[in-house]
């Protein structure tokens, strides 16, 4: 199996962005929800909803960025 370096780079950037955003967001979400309840189901559900929405948005923009970047790279190669 050949390693797709562009896909690996995209996955690495997305994972790093996810870690940078999700850790503080998780802490903030837990801090806010714990003010209202200590019910583990509510805590888990709120985390799931907020982090899932953010992950979809982050993944979409990361994918669009890399698709655009790859298109510009390929256009440059075709001009040579």
C-alpha cells in the first residue's frame, strides 16, 4: 500500500486542530454544565452535541482548505 502524503498531512492537521479546540471547549462545557447539574447523562449528552457540531464544522473547513490547496498545486503543475 502506497502512503498518500497529502491525506496524511490533512489528517494530521485536522487532528491537531481538533485537540487544540476540543480540550478547552470540553473544559468550558463541563464547567458550565456542572453549574446546573451533576447528572452524568446530561454532561455526556451536552459534550456529545457540542463537540460533534464543532467537529463537523472544523472537518468541513479543513477539507475545503486542502481541496482548494491541492487544486492550486495541480493547476501549477499543468502550466509547466
